């Protein structure tokens, strides 16, 4: 049976930006939408690390920590259909979309009998919503997340129901009737954060890169990627400066080469 680290890495290989959740479905760290990654090596270290709540201190154990898996939804539209506690989200979804088939896109069944439907996001960012589409139907988008398929807690497993192993790039467009309603929840330019090639626009400013380079000059320990928990701590720190994932790894590799000379 695959552990959570392997499951998370496989999702990352399909382009999903993943991060660890505790058994209460809460993100392990703050600003998960910035730290989520689709880099399998980064994900491997992330899911094999212990985190000290409050201080953010980490230890790379090289052993799976049995986390649940979260998928950041900034570059997705996910419809969350709830069928518990008197809600009938499935019926309301069919009525809203004229019987749109769940098999037309990536569909994940939840332990409580609900469903997560994944769709491609175009140039517009949508805020998360609760029952905006209809009773029992929520949406996840800008700075949101859903529990990923393969996650397990005491209630059961989140199971991918579609046979096609969708990637982020192969997901279909969201039904137009849903997009028309979500137009009420468009993120404004002042707070919009787009994801392009797994990086957030607005990152990698000259000042951010300068701060990151200065930090690397004085950082102790390994800077060679996934060789130690020290390297992972350094990578997380660079991201906090406003450096994208790709630039983070480039800077760390450059610094590693300099130390070898």
C-alpha cells in the first residue's frame, strides 16, 4: 500500500500543488497556498518532515509522517458537493447543470458521501464560496484547498472515482452556468494572485531576490535541495522572502556550486 508521501508525489507529477494536512484536515503550516508544491522532490521532503506548531521548526525524518494531503486550488476550480446533514448537493448540482455527468471530469468521492469535481481555471480568479451555487454546493479557488484523493482519516478514504488520471493541464472547462454565477466572486486586481507555471505572479521582485541571496550568503548547512532537513528549512525561508519555487531552487543550486569552488 502506498503511503501519503508516495501518493502526494504522484499528484505533484500530475501538476497538482500539494501540501500536508493533519488528521483534522487542517494545513500543517500557514500560507499553505504559497508553500504548496508540484515539485515531487520538494513534496517528498515536505511529507517526511515533522513540524513544531507555533514555531514552524521542522525536522526531516526521511520517513512518511502519515499526513493527509491537501491540494491548493489557486490554479483550479473545485466544486465541493455535500450530501450529509440534510443536504442534497448532488441533486441540486444536476438541476443546476442540466445533469452534468461526474465522469466528464476528475471526480473524488469523500468519506461522508460527497464529491469533489475538478475543473480547469482560466484567467479569472474566483473566491471560495459556500452554497452560492445552491444548497450543499461550495466552491474552492483563490487561496483555498481541498482534501486530495488518497487521503485517509478515521472516517475513511478520499477516493478518485474517474478512470482517467487527469493532470492539471488536461482538466475540462467548468460548465458555463457555474462560471456565470461565480462571476459574483471574482477576485479584484488589488488582491488577485495568479499561478503561472506553478509560481505566483508578483514574486521574484529585485528586492525579494536580493534578500534571498543575502540570506543564502549567511545560511549554515546544506543548500543542495533535498539532501537534509536544513536544506528544506532554507528553501522555506527563501519562499517567505517572496521568491518563487523555481527561483528558490536556482538560487540554492548556484550557492551550492559556489561553495564547491
